[in-house]
């Protein structure tokens, strides 16, 4: 195997090229990645900038790798994926350190939660494929058996927020199903994907089963999804990019799943544990709001408006903005200067439109931090209510009764997640049933069983990930019908 060109990321050597067919390769051009912790001074690496030729080579390698990996038995596949999970755990500190510098995510959260979740993703799918039993039944004098077949090369395109965990979330079911993969990480946070690719080789994945292509989405990503040899596409990102990928998938009749963001409501009823709800609301600023599942629209029953806001501001005042490597820091910087400008432009347009900026609303001088911001809009039609900002910006609205709460919750084109706080089990069940979203949390947040379906309604996405839902997506289903009097 070729020795990759590496960058030293605070003492951790990280490959800067593509992994294609088990070999590391470079490109004539590169793009740079800088750290949001100190954008002007922390140049991290120059990364290989793939093009259409790189994409074609990666798909060719994946097609060859599929011939081996797709025929590998589920027990052996599971053993390799468990080995990969163990390697992730063994390298927790290094992965957390690199991702903190590359994307800005809190290092303590990476170490305690997100790297471990990446390992759990692989373990979950390894166990699911071993435990799976073909569906079998008798009808019309025949035995019917539904089997899963690996589908073929899969393109997996992952976002810049929480890149390591979200990469494992998508790659684990694709590999578990027996597909070879071509992973295209986001250009704003490409480094942890290279560490994952190295660990995949070390775990024993055959050449071509796992391929990594670095580069700019419009250049190499577009070429990957347009290749007719690709048999599955999984994408997380913006609705605008999702539409383009969906068109390419349609041209080649390729199944396509997409998670495209959210504008989740956090609904608080008067019978809720008010302090718990206000604390949860303030913590929607976590990761500077760069979380698709966040409850960014605070919908609060009118009768508790004042006490809720008092508690919310109390909890928000405790949040510490700082260096993501510092364990005392609660709020990380935004990932990129372009993104901070985008967030601030939303707030400035909101001010111009007459919305009330209740707290925050300014970039922090000398860093990529943005003040945790709360806006009370003049109308439910305000842009800050209807559009995903993906920053530390929440909106605050009140409702008179349950019907109005549901109407407001369902009033955007998004439908990924919702959070409900109430002391009534009956109300919780009614509201959860009425809200149009792929996930609803009641009196909690971000707690999930990985075998449950994950995905959104409306422009929040197409398809479902998680458990057998993801494995079925990454498989071609076959029904075998055997006449019952067939002799052995």
C-alpha cells in the first residue's frame, strides 16, 4: 500500500489525499482547511482537490471492491466492522483532537459523546446484519422468502457539522449491507474522514470496499452522483444541493436518501416543568446552533411567557463562549467565516424587517463566535421563522391553546424534528401525533435508539435512515417463491 502524504495536526498525522482502491493518491490541485478556533493563524493542511477523473477512478475501484465485499458473508463483515469500531475507540483522543481543530466542535463533546457514537454506529449495524432473518411465509401453495442483496457501489456525501459521527452514521449501514462505498466529506471539515479511512484499512476492509474522495462538491461530488455505475446515493446537507443530487439520481434511476435540515419547534405548555424547558431551550445554542435537529423555534404558552423568558435568559447567561479545546467552554465558534456572515445577514435582515432582537445579534470581535441570539418576530411569515439559519439564533413566539401550538409547529416547509414539554401524557400523545415531523421528543432531547427510523418530512428530506430502514435502503430486495411440493 502506498504511504500517504500527511499533515501534522497538533501532533496527529493525517492523510491529505484520496483513498482509492486501497491506495493513497494525490491531485494536481489542493484546497486549504483552516481552523475556526483561530482562522487567521491556524492553517491546518492543504488537501487533495479531486476532479471528474478522480471520481471516475473511485467508482471504478468501488465496482471492483464490491465484487469482493458484496460476496463476503455477514459474519465476516460483522467481524470487520466490530474491529473498526474497536479501532475508533482506541483512537478516540486523536479523532477528537483533529475534529475540534478542523470544525471547531467542542473537544470534550467529541471525546465523551461523538467519537463513541461513531463506534456504536458500526457495532449497531454489525449486530443487525448478523441478527437479521429473511422474511418467510406460506401462501398459495408456495414458500415465499424475502432476501436482501447488496446493491452495489454507494456514494455517501456528508456535511461539515459533526463530520466524523455523521460519516459513520451513513457509512456503517452501507458497508454492513455489503455495498462498497465512495465517501465524499465536506470541504470545510475534511480531516477526520481521512482518519476514518485509515482505520477502515487497518480493520481489514478489502481494497476498493472503502474509498475516500476529497474535494469541492460542485467539482468532484457532482461527478460522483452522476456516474451510472453508482447504485445508491446518501446525502446530508442543504435542500438546494439535495435537489441537484436528486436530479442526478433520477437520471440514472438510482435510489436516493437525503437529510436536508430542519426548523424544529420547541413547544412549551403551561403544565410543563418550566425550568427544565427553559434550560433545554437555552441549550439549543449548543454547537453554535449548527445542529439540524435543534428546536430553533420556541413556542411558549402565553400564560407563562414572562416566567419562561426569565428562566431562559438565566440559563443562557451561564453559557461560556471560548476555545473549543477548553473544557470550560460551552459554545464553540461557527465553522467558517462565510457561515458567520450568512448567520449575521439573517439577523440584520430580521432587524430591518422590524423583528425584535431580544438578546445577542452580533458577531464576537476577534473570533468566529456569534452571540447567542433570541428574536421575537413580527410575523410567523418572517424569514427567521421560516428559513433554516443553522447558527445560534432562536425565535420566540407564544400561543393561546393546543390547536394554535400545533398550527405554528406545522407552519414551515421543514419537518425534521420537534420537542414538546408538557406534564400531561395525554397532551404529549395528542401533540406528538399532530406535529408533522420525522422525530418528536417529549420532555427530553437527542436521546435515540439507533434502530428507530430517522429522517424528515417536507423539505427536510427523503427516505429514512436508522436500523433496518437503512439496511433495506442499501439493499435490493428479492422474493424467492418455491412450490411447496418441490422435492429435495
